[in-house]
């Protein structure tokens, strides 16, 4: 009986530590994303395939923003519990949303380095990074998300 209590206490301690660390990193990530999105708000982004007629470009260049997100074991435990009852796994939804935001921030940073203030034809691609096969089951180690688009460069001799 004492062994079960000890195992429960160890699980609760590990779960509490995981929850605390998860919340701490999530808060820092949210603060960073808000700060960077505000700094990069002057860069226009569109998913249109055609360049707007008003955009005068001196050239165009492919820009990318990539982020790889590792599988979070704390979220995995919460998702397993949620799987018993069904419904949306809010933790994974938040993780994917933050990954998209981070990829877009990195894309805009690359465009800014080129002097661009406009990105067209924005697209997202995702890929699951899988761990080695365990029997018939393959588990996901993480997800890579890439944002890419065409940065319109300013004409020669003009500032963006």
C-alpha cells in the first residue's frame, strides 16, 4: 500500500514540475512572439499569387521561416487523458498556433534583412518528424513547420 502512495506522490511531483516548467516556457514564448510581431508589423504579408499593381518592386526573392517543435511529454500525458473523453486537445492546438506564428516571425526577419516590406504568395508546409519504429507503431518526435513566400525587393537606390 505504501508503494502505491509513493508512486502516486512521485507522479504528482513530476506532473506538477512539468506543468510549472511548461507554463514558464509558454509565457516566455508568448511574450517574445508579441514583441516580435509588433516590431515586424510594418511588413505586409499576403497569400495572393499575383503581385498588387501598386507594389513597385526592384526584384523578388524567396524567403523562408522554419521552426521545429519537439513533442512535449507533458502535453502528451494531457492529450492521453483528453483522449479518454474526446474533444479538442487545446495544448496541441496552442503549440501548432505558436509554431505558425514563430515561422512567420522568422520569415519576416529574413525579408527585413533583404530590405523588403512586402511578402506575397505566403504558404505553410508541415512535416511530422517520426522516431524509430516501435513494433507496428511509429511515434512522432516533433513537427517541422515552414513558412515561405516571395519578398518584393525595393528598386535599386530606394529605401524600403
